[in-house]
């Protein structure tokens, strides 16, 4: 899509910081950054705890509102509400 002139912006809510393996967490972050480079996407990585996003509902809503005010999205894709990554 970026090859056709679309601007792609990705928001990652968690860096898997609750996991015990710090080295793996760093690798996941680096892999994410590399994949964004391949897509030609700009991105933001938040630092919310893995598997605890419902506890941060208002923080997430406020962040998304501000992000939309800054970027002004035309279209948004997100995962299924049934995909809980358990």
C-alpha cells in the first residue's frame, strides 16, 4: 500500500515487558521495527503490560483519540475483538 502512496501508521500497545526473558523482549521489539521498515510504515510502541490491556482501557482510549487528532486517519485496521492472545 505504501508503494501506491498510502501512509501507513502502526500502533503497538505492548512490548511484552511482562515476560521473564528480557533478551527475547528486545528481539521482539527489533523484529517489530524491522517489519515496519519492510512495510514502509511509521509506528509507535507503547509500553503497556502484556495481557493486561483491559486494565488500561481509558489510557488506551485517550491515546487513540489524541493519535487520531494528530494523524487524522482515513481507515483503521485492528485485530478481532475475539483474538485475546491467551
